[in-house]
C-alpha cells in the first residue's frame, strides 16, 4: 500500500515506465529534491520515493517538466549535433494535399479564386497572397513542394518551435508573393508553396546569426551558415525547371532570413511554449480567414 505522507514517511510518486522514472528523477535532482527510484515487478511498477515535506514541490516540478515537454515525441534529434526535426510538419503536408484533392475534384474553381493574380490583388483581393501557398498546379508540383517542404519546414519547426517556425515560413512565403506583386506585371499568375518552403530555408540560414550573439569569435561559423543557406537556395530556388517563379523564391528566402535573424535575437522569455501556442492559433486563424475569403469570392 502506498504511503500518502500522513505518517511522516516517504511518499511514492508513480510513473508509467523506467524511462519516465529516470527523467523525473533527473528533474527532481536538478531542483535539489532527493528521490529514490523504486520498482516492484509484481506491484505498482516504477516510481519515485520522496520525503513527505518535498512531495508538493516535487509534483510542481514534474508538472512543469511535463508541460514544457508535452510535444517531445514529435520533435526528434537527428544525428547532427543540435539539429531537431519536428514531425508535426506532416499535418501541413496533409493540409496542402487535401486542398489539392479538393481543387482537382469537386471545387476546381477554388484554384482560380485563390491563386496569385496580380491584377486581382491590386484590386483589393489581398488574401491571394496567402491562399496561393496552399494551391498546386498538378501532382508533380505538389509532390516536389511537399517533399522539399517536409524536410526544410520540419527543421525550421524544430529550430524555432512548431508554431513559430511554421508561422514564420508562412509569412515569408507571403513576402515572396509580395515581391512578385511589386516586380511582375499585372497579368502575372502564380501558385504553390515553394516561396514558403524557401522562406523556411532562409530562417534556417539565419539561425547562424545567434552564434555570433553567443560568441563573438563564431563569426566564421555564422558566415558559413549563411553561405550554405544561399547555396541551397541556388540549388532549390533557381532550378532550371520551366516556369519557375524566381521572384517568389527569392522574396520568400530573403523574408525568411530577415524574420529568422530577428527572432533569434529575441529574449529567451519570448521563446517558450506559450508564445508557440499563440503562433499556432494566429496561423490557424489566418489560414481559416483567407480560405474563407477565397471560398466566398
């Protein structure tokens, strides 16, 4: 029978398995709370024993740890040191695939209503700057952007947070469309997520700026990171395929780089789960609003 602490003895904190027990033991140790790992194969299983006087503080520490790491199973470290990939990018891939299916079957008119159309945007249909990123011309176009986007945007989300990273890439893609609006003639039409994907690449290139902030000697590393991002942009953004939208690609990359350079300099208190959740809500709300405007137009 577990002790509830009323008799002054140690209190047992149950855990699901060995890994969770070890993780919680490290959390408590970091807070100066002594805990003993226990395991009864024929009883309650894994758990921790803490002094009754430390029980409340231990539970608070564990709750905070679980809150900060509730999405850990989606974020996986890769073999390269410090590189994290966020598998929640899979939901973005599902979204663009669903939109493509819808426009190819029951609502082909949505592709016309949501694509980038310079004349329509200049006439007031601003939402096209955003809805165009969800549309694709054919299955090959979709496959290319989803494949490359899964890789680059997953890394962006792993570096900046799932909500903050994807929102930044989304805004960068819109920045690429703004560049096309300013530099292309009124007859220009466009669609696709490539500006958003290359915006994520720009944000990844910008993360090297933070190395200089932490260590002034790291300027060479920062320069190498920027050069690497630029070379990847040339490889993916300036490919020789027909009708490649170079302006949207370049605009997305530059906008992503500027956003990333600003975000890596934000104070640490702005880089937390609450800000990330807020970014998810802003992104979801804006996608919903712009798609609704295209649907009604």
